[in-house]
């Protein structure tokens, strides 16, 4: 990690945490929503810094562009006064503090249980710390950053080709033998998509205007 | 590296080859220099169209209404009018209403500006001339464009005024719903090309007008749906009811004045150009001139000055195409009456979304049906996969390809073409 990346990482990490704290401290709902923009947007930048630009873009699209707009709409539609304020009692504080500590424990135990040295050396998808100049240039091709880092590999995984496993099989265009490829993620992806569709239809059904039968 | 492709490769170039006097830079310095260069270039282009197109809008609207428009400022055609407007706007007082949430009110214009500025990251102006050539190019651009609505809603909400709140609600509802058909229609040429990388999408259309995506029957209609939605997402008439003067004073802009007000318009004109540029890259061949001249120059000079000149010509072609689309937006604004809010929502939800879904399904099925019936995946021009491996069109193979696996979409189209030939 070069100095510039180091500085950028800490800057956006600080913004992420600062935004999160501001959400808790602030009492004005709209300001809380804006602090969430800061937190979620900075998280997206952290993903981009890791070289996971697909996840970063998804973070922007789903959380900042989608969920947050929904939250702001909800606030605007349910607010009774012009600038709604939330006041929380001491019990709320204790309860949420407890939940926060539990989550911190879960995250910390997860982080410490991974052997990061191994993942760095593996040609894994997410472990490429390659934003910019360390990326090795492939002769006559894009470097990993220009390949979209993880995007192409993710896309191929959905088509049942796992670049992290299958690329080292020594398969060439000339070989006639059918290579043994790993199983991709097409089926799980389709199942999840259909689930989402069911949820959407269900939501539309619940939200529709109920017609009253004429008696 | 044969060309300087992206911020990363400019940084890489500065790091490995160095600059003439100083020599190789270290990684951080190279990255910062590359970032500054790109921000300066994109920033210049961010500011320029606003001035240019505001002048064009004044002139075109005047001509449509049988007036002269600006005539004096800056000589014959009033071409310095935008500059005069800018100077006037900066001098105005920066008002914040008493009832407003001051911090949010001041921040909102910057969110809008940042959203449309960041949208330029992945837009290629010529072969490889993008701030970043990303494989998530279109996805990232659409994601960033969806952030603009946040600034608008914040502006309306924090103004503490009913007009502003109404305007923001309308605008929010409109932008959020028009995003859906816009994204689906933008995906149609992506399916045809088989990549989200905007640079590759444009490269696949190079070589002549017969290769452009707009000649694909489903993409042809997708282009018009996309352009309608893009106009709506830029808050342009006939979808400008967020700022409907006759009912809402000026919508979410009501309380804004001076510089902050002009920031909103800077962002509006910049995103007008951005969505037009996206339309050009996705449907209209990007920087391709339509006759194959640029491709021929590139094939003759794969490296060095000739290639650079071809890129410069491509840049001009791209700018002209995009500007024409922006002028269409201006033309539509001054000739079509504004829709009502319920009509706007009906157009989107009941017509545009089903149409775009149909076009999406059609684009997916089209190459399969053609391959089954006629044995090739496109009627006019070569299949996309063959175009990619043509010499001079796209010489950059990825490392995945060199390992025997080509990018997904390309593989599908070329495979089905090969299979059909005995």
C-alpha cells in the first residue's frame, strides 16, 4: 500500500466511523439520514480502494441510491412537524449499547479468526490489494485494475467458470478435451432472484388498495 | 502498455517510465499527479458544456419562439452571455431562509454537483480516453447518477418551504421511477456487446455505421426509451414539473439564490451531456465516424502519433454526436408542453417499464433466434465476437482470454456463429 492509498484509506475509514457516530448523536432525522449517506458512501469508497469495484458500485446503487432515498421519503411522509427530532430515553441507550457491543464482539471474532497472511498469497477474488500501481501488468493486456478487478471474475463465476480455480488447469483453445470445471453460482443466483421477485409481488399485493365489496 | 488507458495506467506510466526532467516518480506521487490531471481534464469538461449549452439553449429557444436571443454580449452572437450570467450569479447574495436547516440547505447543491461530476469517471471520450476504464463502467455510472435525487430531496426538505417540499417530492418520485426503465434500456446494448465496460462497448461498434447498436432492431427502440427516460432524469421539459413555474414557483429551487442556484444548473447541464454521451457510447457507436475512417487510420498506425490523431478525431466525433443529442433535448424542451404529474407517472409505470422489459427480453432472445434460423447472430455487420478479434479494431486481449477463456458475452456470440458454419 503506497502512502497515498494509506492516507485515502484512513480518511474514508474516519469518514465512515464519523458518519456512523453522527447518526447516533444527532437528533434531527434528516441530518441522521445525511450522516448515513456519508457512512455508506465512504464504505463504497473503501470497497473501491480494495479493488472490489463491483461491490463498491452495488453499495452505492443499493444503499445510497435506493435504501437511503426510501428512508428520506419515509421521514418526509411520516413527519408531523417541519424538522422532526428524535429523543431517546436512557433505556433505549442501554439496550442499543448492548446490541452494539454484541455486534462488535461478532465482528472482532470474525476478523481475528481469519489467517490474513494466507488469503493475501492466494489468487483469491477479494484478496487482491491492487488499486493502482502494484497491479502487475499482464503482457499485452489489461492489468487487474483495468480488468475490473473482480467484476469479470464474478460474471464468469455465474456462468460456471471459476477463474480462481479453473484458470490454472492449463486449458488452451486448441485442446479438444472437455476440461473439468468447477460448479458456478448460476443456480443459487437464480433461486435468490426468484425469491426477490416473490417478495416484490407480495409487497405489491399488500400495498395495493383494498376494494370494498358493495353490499 | 501501448496507450495510456486510465488513471491507473497513467500513474503506472509515470511510475515506470517517468517524466522527462524529473525521472520516475514514486507510487504515491504518480497516483496523485495522475488523479490531478484527470480531475482537471474532466473538471474542465464539466464546466464547459454548462456555459456552451446555456448559450445554445438561449439561442435555440429564441429562434423557436421567433426572437433573436442574446445578441450583444461578446460580439455578434452573444456568445459571452453565459459568462456574463455566471459573473452576475456569483455576485448575488447567498440567502438562507430563516426557517431552513442551514447546514443541509448549504450542502445540498454540492451533493448534486458531486453526483453528476463522478458520473464522468467511466465515460470514454475516445478510445481509452476515460478517467478510468472500468469493467463496471455503466453500472457505476448508473449508480452514481441515482445519487443526484438525494441532493434534490435534501434541497427541497431543508428549505423549510412548501413549494420546495412539493417540488422535491415530485422530483424524487419522478427520478426514482424513471431510473428503472432507463437502466433496463441501457442494459439492452450491454447484452448485445457482452460487457459492461463502456470502452469495449464502443470498440465493438467501431468500423462503420452498420456496426452500431442502434441498427439492432430491439436496441433501436431501446434508444428512444432510454433517451426519454434520460431527459426525465435530467429534470428537463416535458418532465420538469419539479420546477413548474406556474404552480410551484420554482420547485426545490425556490429558496436558492446566486452561486448555489447556479450549481444546480451546472449539474443539470453536465448531466444532460453525460446521459447524451452514454447514449452515444451505448447506441450510436461512441467515437466511430460511421464510415470506418478512424478504424482504418488505427489499423494503419497501431501505435504512436497516427493512433493519437485518430483518437483526437474520435474525440471530436464523440463530442459532436453528444452535442447533437443535447440540442435535441433543448429542442424538445421548447416545443413540447409540460406533462401533469399523474401523466408523468403513468407514462413511466404503465408504458415505459413494460416496453423496456419487452425490449430487454427481445434483446436476449434475438441472437438465439437468429442463430437458430439463419446461422448467424446479426443481420448487418459481423458478429460482435468476430469484430473483437479483427486486427486494428480491438487489439487488447485480456489475461483471461490469453488463458483460453474469452469474456462471457463475446464467447457466446462467437461460439454460436462458429457452430452454425459447417
